[in-house]
C-alpha cells in the first residue's frame, strides 16, 4: 500500500459476508452524516475529501479481503475518485494495474472477481479498468484514458508500479503538450455547443454545461499537461496567473460543488442537471429564503454568476496556455495607436492600462470597430478585471465618459459591444441596476433564459433589423426599422425593458423610472427620455393586445392606436415587441405570431393615417375590402359572376375584420366545390412555415366546433387561434391556426385536409380527446384555475365571454371543447394565448344554460365548477 492511501482497518478476522454487512452499514452511516453536515455554510471541499477517504478505506479493505496484492495486482484511483472528490451517487473509478506484460492469470482473475463483487455488494457504483503494462501504454493513446490517469493516485501499489504508470503518462510521443491542448480545447468547445454555448438554461447542467465543474477540471488537466504544475494553484508560482484569478476560480468551485453535492442528496440518484423537480428543495437545503419563487431564483442566480466567472477567467487561462505553446507574436497597432492585435487578440499597448474609465470604454469602441477579432488579450482582460472599480455608475460619470457610452450605442453593432461589456462586468458597473438582473432567472416555463441574456438577445434582434439582415422569422421588421428616427433610443428601451425584474413591484413601471433617470442623466431631451420611458412602461402593450384581444375588431385597433398616439411610438413599440417575444424562448416565436403582430401594426398604422377621430365605418370598410377581393380573384382568372356568388356565402363580418388575401382564399375554396359539405382546406401561413391555416365550412350543428378541435388534437396539432363564424344559411366557417406538436414530423396541408375531412364525415359525436400524460415538470408550476363568465357588451351582446386562466397542457382546448359540447354550449370565437406554463383563453359562447348571473347565480356557478373540474382533470371520463 502506498503512503498516500488511507489507513485500512484489519479485516482478516471477519468473514466476507460479515465484512460486507459492516461495510454497507458503515457506508450508509457515513452518507447520513454527510447529509446532516451539508448546508449553506458547510466546508464542501472537506465533505468531498472525507467521503472519498471513507470509500477508499472500504475499497482497501475489500482489496485485502480478496488477496489481490498477492497476485501481483496494483490498485489506483482515477477520475473524480483520483482527485478525492466524491459526490453522492458518483461512480468510483478504479484502475487495476498488472506490472507484467501478460494478462492476469487464473488466480489474479479470481481475486479481481472477489474484489469487484465485494464492492458491488456494499453498494458502490464502480467503474473498473484492468490493464497490464502494454495495455496501459496503448490505452493512454486515447485522450479520455490519458485524462483520467492524470488524476490517478495509488491506493495499494508498490513503487515500481507507481513509477511505471507515471512513465507511461510522461511518454513524450503520447500526447505532447500542444496536441493535448488542442484536443482538450476542441472537446471543451464541442461540449459547450451541446448546451447552446450558454449556461443560462432553465435546467442547467452543473457538471458538463459551460462554466460548470468540467470546465474547471479541464483547466487543471491542461495545466498539468502543458505547464507541468500539480494544480491550478501552481500557475501563480510560475507567473501564469494571478492569485486573485485562482482564488476566484476556487470560490466558484465551492459554489458549484455545493450545488452538485446537494443535488445528489435531494435527487437520491445520479443527477447533474438542476431540474425543476429539485430546485425548490435544493434551495431550501442551501438556506435560500424569501416568498414564492425567490429562493429558487436567488440560488439559480448564484449558479449563473459562478458559471459566468468560470468562463471569463477560463478564457484568459486558455489563451495563456496557447501563448505558452505558440509563443507571443508581435503587436500590430490599430488606427487608434493605444490598442493593437496579437494573434488576432485585441489588447492595450500601454503596460499601465487602464489609467481611467474613459480608456476602458475606448477599448470596447475600438473592439466594436474591428472585424475578425478572436477576443480580448489575456493580459488586457486581466487588467480590466482588476480595474473594473474605475468605471463609475452613470450618475457619477463625467460628460466625456457619458459621451463614450453613447458612442457605443451608435456603433454599427452596438448589441455585440454591449454583450461584451456585460460579459466582462463593465455594463454592470456603469448601470448598477443591470447587476441585479445578471444571472437572474424567472421560475417559469415562459422565459427560457436569464434576464440579462434575454435582454442581450433582444438587443441582438434589433441590431439585425438595423443591419437589414435577412431573417425569415420577421416579415416586415426590415421595412419598419428605417423609419425609426433615433435607433439608440430603441436600444436603450430594450436595455431597460426588464431591468427591474426581481424587484418588488411592476417591473415595467419601475424600469420606466430607471430608464427616464438614465436618459436625462445622459443628456437626452425630455421628449427623447419620454419616448424611452413610455416604451419601457408599455413594452407588453402590443403583445397583450394582439394575443388577448381581437385585432380584427376595428374598435380594438382604434383603442390601441389611441394609447400609442403617434407613428414614431408605433414603429418603436412594434420592433421592441417582436424582438422581445422572439428572445424570450426559441419555441415562443412562431409564424402565426409574426403575422398577428404585423397585422396589428399595419392596421394601427392605417387607422392613424385615416384619423382616429373619424374612423371608417364598418359599411365603408366592408365595401372597400369586397372590391379588393373581387379584383384579386378576377386577376387570378376567375369569372366575375361565380366570384360574386361565392362572396355572398362568405360571412359578412369577414369583410370588416379579415384581409383580402384570406377572404380570397376562402372564396376560391368555395368555387372549387359543388356545395358538398364539409369543406376542409389548409395552407401554410407562408413559405416553409410549420404553422398552417385551416378552414372548415360545414353545416351548423351542435358540437361541430368540439369535433373539429378534438380531431385536430388527435392529429397531433396545437391550436394557436380559433375563429368561429356563422354563415348566411345555417352553416359555419371555422378558421384555425395550428402547428404540429412535433415540429420534426411536420404536417402536409393536403394530408391534413384529407384526415380532418374523413374524421368529420364519420360519427364525430363520439369523438373523445386523446389522453396524454402531462409532463412531470408542470407540477412545479401550478397556476390556480380561474373561470369567469360574463355577458358580452356592444357588438358581443347576446353572447357571453368565457375567460379561463390555468396551467397549459397538451389537449387542453380539446378537453374544454368536449366539456362545452356536453353542457350544450356553442362556441362562436376563441382567443388562445399561451405564456409558458400559463394558458389564457377567451371564448365567445352561447347556449340554454347561459343566463345573466344576476338571474341564476347557482346555475352559473355550477357551469364554472364543471369547467374547473374539466381543466384540472377531475371530470369523470
């Protein structure tokens, strides 16, 4: 046994069965003690070492029991066990080494089997390799094996075996420093790509994700192989790193290790991802306090900030390793002679840089004006990190520094520069409120990224509009952006729109106050500051109007236009809205939402042009649209008389609320049939879109809406919008916007038409929604179900408005439609809005069971309860 091994208690007096029983109890007891000792202030490094030491003691005893040493075998700990870092549920990685060139003989094989069986019997998850001297040298050619052995330490081995293994690792022909560095760097980048190059996910991977524990281990492996130091601490002695950098990495290691250790305790199994299932309990174990979701959000913010620091300092160290191998190139000065490029890394040429905050912002402006820069030179990055305190809060900044910040907003790519400033901590210094949202997650399924990353993505989307980049997600953004008078004001609105998230109060109101104060302090006029303030305060207005209200109703557009008031606000608000939604979650932005918001924009702009005081009457609007549709169809080659006949069948309300293209599509569909119903047509919203528009023209019979909705659900389609219109002769025109639940499989419009037509020709009265198991993570996001029914007003008089707020789930609309059918309630319109785990749906309904609440409150209450039970899945099937 080597001197490094833990002392093993003698076990010769115990039978194998007795030893296994005692070892299991010992391991269980040690794990229970570790669980009790774990907490917000525990010494996590000591916990990891002590758990490793206890496991080592048991392993050495099992080795003695199996009499392995007598067979010429040697035992080494490798991987995480070799580093003496043993997390709950982690594998125990071992190498059994045979110094000879031959394979183990029969006696050795028997000993290995006894040893392995003992470890499994006591419940240790063992990862075991058995190699002789030749096999070890061959295996080291694999970088994974090489890396695992870099962390090896002897448990029971003589000096010859230890020396042989070290010699195999130090062979200069196997993984020379430059080859090892390149391979590990590529491995790191590929691993980061698997996670989208961001740690700011809702359920991040503590071990493998960017900025996680694996990044720290990679830095240490490279330090051992490239520089020859025992650990990262050794980099300080050779001047490769500063003590502050290594101490920061160690501090972040403690945060990450504590999270991973606690996650293993809470999950009770091997788990590296901070899943929703465990976040609340883990936050409690770590001592985070506060109301509602605050403990989880604070814990996650600590993780995101730790990961960001690991990545920031890690990039510097990797660059220095590269310089160590390739040597330092000559500096090539830029036009601003204070800065230059070295191996395509940007750096300050003054060894005393930065002498002021002004020079720090000048660096980012110079960076923003350069193309093909790999990053910031490690020396400059370190100097920046050590001098961040030189950057004052904006209210303490002098005029020259404020002017420099405004120069950043006026660069060709301001979003990219602001993202760099945020990543390196400068933006948080200049705008302290931004520090509060750095790494701030929101415990819901609507926001896929932290607030700061979301904000930077919004800015990036706006920058794309400004540069007129082709992006099929946005149909009219590039047409609207050139009309924006002061793009920098729009960038500022984006920067501040969520800056008050996590504070007590309405983040839009609080952020508007921050935005106004900033703008005035920066020298903007009252009018300019007022625009930014208004955009931040109202940044949700257009989204909520388009998704929750009927923008085909001229009154809705007129009311919205009155709130917006002028064209400049409309342009800015539209661009901010689409950039915001698209940056919230990759799944949230759809072609349908693009079209809805584009329609809201164009209709509002048209209403403003015509004059809000004298809006066009419904009759005038209908007449104008009808003439446009007729002209369009005649140009497509249709005869005038059949066109006029088809248009008499189209619901007249469409001529007030729909566009000419949609009405023409419906009319052409009518021209293709001889009166046989149902008529089913489908088309893509545009190009290669996954979103489809579906028309069902059928006889107006009880339950037809439910039949359509259930059929679409059974086809694996998610309904985003439903419009139910009464025809002129006892028929209906139902129009839906749908998208496949599985975007990989897609849905061909022709196949959809055929499948839906077949379903509606059968006995659809017996159709029932498909039963699907709700995703487990939804249980962590419980939205109290609210059902409200009230009489319609104005144009909706005679009908009732049913408003439902609840947890979203697959098949929800199908279940609701089935319930309404059984209750004898007809649906005339539906607005379907989903915000992550939250569904907010509004239906216009009628039926015998509906009477004013003041007349039959008990009946109305019973109806609401029936719908609640349906939504919550408690109805009898």
